[in-house]
C-alpha cells in the first residue's frame, strides 16, 4: 500500500468515525467465507457497517479526532474489524446472536457516546444498553403515568362524592 493510499484510507476512516458515536472493535478472523457472509448480511439488515481495517491506520484515524477513545487504540492487535452503527446496542445484539453458532466475532472494545468498553466480557452489558428511542419511550411513559393516576382518581372520586350526596339526600 502506497503512502497516498494509506493517507486516503486514514481520511476515510476519520470521516466515518467523526460521523458516528457508536464504534465496536471486533475480531472476526477464523470465520469461514459462509459465516463471514452471514455476519455481513446480518449487519447490513440491522443498518450496521462492518469493515475490516488495518490497526495502525485505525489508530491514526482515532488520533485525528477530538473524541476520547480511551484505551481503544491499545487493543488494536491482530485482526481487527469495526462495526459502525446508529444504535448503541445493535452491534452487541448481532454479535451475541451470531455467537450462538460460533465463537466469533470476539468483542475487543466499543466506544458508545463517549463511554469506552474494553474486553469481550462487556458484551452482556452492551446488549443491555437501551437505545435512544427506548429511553425516550420510557420517559414518556413515566411522565404520562402520574397524569393518568390523577385523572382516574378524579373520575373515581367524582362517583364517590355523587354516591355520598345521593345517600345523604335519601336519608
């Protein structure tokens, strides 16, 4: 690879990383062609971009950004692939589902909205992360709950008061 090609790849990686807040660093080496194709297909369906990268070029791209990738550059050894997504837990769900049939891909680390996760043991925590839409839905549900309780209390209270007035008028 020539110096110009390397600088172009670094620029492309920098642009990709700058445009997202969700980056998973994985190892998919050891997968046969069929399993690799299945993984790529699953990622495509979920809106995740999967790309095999050179460690040094990815490290230089990370250095060129303002984001604090923490210890992620230190784990760039061996075969490396990146998964770029909009949803923070989508790549983790794909990895977990895919590992029911295989021991790959291995999670090396992840960068999600300024939080850094290192190691394959973080996979369950990443799967449990809620998407932005799920959090917004929960907040809306929590905000609606007290209003519903007040309305139902007023409705039931109205019938109770009416019952008391009716009973008193009959006496």
